[in-house]
């Protein structure tokens, strides 16, 4: 069988694998580190050979002091699928390799990708080509990716993208992405190594509340920073404002594409990014209910607070009266009741991007904030730029950019929304009200604005290292 090698990586039948010689060299580096020859657990080839010319630029953005190559966090990427340019793995990992557009300027990446694991490897031809061009080894298991073929954790952070790929979808519309399965392999390495590292988890934790709660609890048990969720709250806003902490929000509406579990999560995470800043802070959710089809508008007529906020969204886009009722083919609404009495509704509506409308005590008109459009095709710079910025900040500072409880709460709302329309194997357009006493997360948001601002990114392709 023919093979070809690049920095100790072997290509067999469409997949990259780490050779025994590569593992041996990693062991030599690890032993050298133990003798005090380096300041980090494992020196990578990139550091030893000066592979990354961008290292000299690390830390120069935002007035911070330059960081040495030895201090650049080394990340392991664990993904389900990396094929189409629109896949989340490609969107995000490419930014970690080549930098990203932040606050109107291109910002060099301040991390190094040193290993990759791809669950659906054979279907991920693009990921194989990118890793080959960048000299990044693809390992056979999650454990090997985190230990670089050794016996202990040898990276400074883990990037988990359990999104996209061919996975089963149940009758409720939930896709069984193996996020929990991959996550528990990550934490197993932490436990065996008796130390942990920051973890990024793209989108929601799991379709299952029990798995989601386990994932959050494990981060607290093993004491590692956890960040993830949707990229939409970080996108450019119109107007470019953030609601102040301790704002007396009485009710909220989010309108956006929420036709399936994944897109609903984006909308719910947008909702939480605003409502967690209400007076008294986040108190948790008392109940969730899902209503679909024509029943959406009947519910809206009975709940004037939601109708008023939705109409404010319509007016802000200069749409004619009853535009949503007459044009949305498959409407739906997720009704959220918070433990402190605050009310919210997430409408599945196209054509308004992701728009938040809030009723704030003492203000005559609702507060409207929209997250609109995508700057360039999927294969180029896009909305997730600020997401990568804060991901990298977590890897550098070892601190969560915002309360990880928000990711758990958003996951729970989506999970029980998907349960609402089903009972004893039967579907109902008017879902049952699911009481959620266990969604009792309480915290106060202390973060500042996190969304991107400034000129949009130019239409510049990723620097993949190959033409096609």
C-alpha cells in the first residue's frame, strides 16, 4: 500500500493517521518538557521548528503585550464532520488557523491547532485536505488527539464541533449528534491525566437534558472553563447596542428562522443573551411550551404582550400589517415562562434575520435589536468572527466569556420545546406546557458587549494552502 508522509502523518486510503515514529517523537518532546526544557506540557512541531510565522504577531491586538510562541495555546479539534465549506468545523477551525475579522480589522490567530479527530472521516474530504496543507495530524481516536498519541493530556484546550454530518433524526425533529459521546471521551482524558483544559462546545450540549446536565456538571467537577452556544448573539447588531445589566425587562420576543432544533437553538440563545441581563439577573425557567401552525396566531391574539412586541418587529422592518400571518408558511412559537414571572416568546419567522424585541419598564416603546445578514458566501468570512475571538480569549485567559449556565439553560429550553408537542407517542400542534423546575439556574451577568462592530469583512477566501 502506497503512503505519503508529512511531519510524521501517514495517508492511508483517504485518511490521515499518526505513525509510530511520530508518537515516539512526541514522547521525546514530553520527556524533555519533564526535564524543564520547555514551559508547556508538550512542545509541538510548530513551536520547535518555527512553523508558524504568525506567532510573532500573537497578542498584539487590542494593545496587549506580544506573547511568545511557547505561550500560544495548542488546541485539539474534535469534530463530527468537516466537508462542505458551510460546515461549522470549516467555518470555525479555519479562523483559528488563519485569523479572523474583529472590530473592522483582520486579527491574526493567537492559538495553534496541533491535532484533529474527525468522527466521519471518510466523508470529510475538505478537512483532510486542510489538515494536509497545514501539516496537522488527524488521529484515530479522541484520546489520541488530546494526548498527541501519548498517555496524558498534551494540549492546552479542546475545541468540540458536534454539528453536521449524517446522523439519525427522530420523530420530534432532534438530530442525534454525538456531542455527549465525544465530550465524555474528552473528560475521561482529563480524569486520567488528573488535570483539565478549557473546552469549547459548538451549539447546544445535547438533545437529552440528562446528558446536557451531566456535561455542565462535569465542567464544574473537573474545574475547567466551558464556552459555546450560538454565534448569532456575537454578530453585528442594528443598532449597535447592548442592554445594560439590571434592566427591568418585563417581556421579550425573538423572531427568526426556528424551523428545526438547530435553528431554534440560535434563536433561544439570542433570547437568553438579552434576558439574562434583566433586573435581578437570571432566575431560571418555570415552563416551556411549543405551539405550531395556525395555532401560533391564535395564541398570539390571546397574549397581547407577545402580539405587541411582534408587531414592533414588523414595524421596524417596514412591513405591512399582518405580514407574518399572511406570508409565513410554517409558523411556530416557543413560549417561555421564567421563575421570576418574566415572559418570552420565540417566533419561527423568516426574513427578519434574528431580531429581539423587549418590553422594558418605564419605556414607552419596545427596544428592538436585530442581527442581520451574512458578510460573504459561506466559504469566506462570515458571522462567526466574534465567536472565534471570544473562543480564543477563553483559551488565553482560562476564563469563561460568559456564564456557562446560559448554555445549559438554552439547551434545556430547546430540549423541552421539542418534547412539548409529543405525549404518549401522539403529536399535537398545541403542545403541552412542560414544567421545568430543574431549569433553576440563577446568576447575574457581569459581561460587557461581546458582539462585533465596525466595517464588514472583505470578500476574501480562506488561506487553505491549496486552490481547490
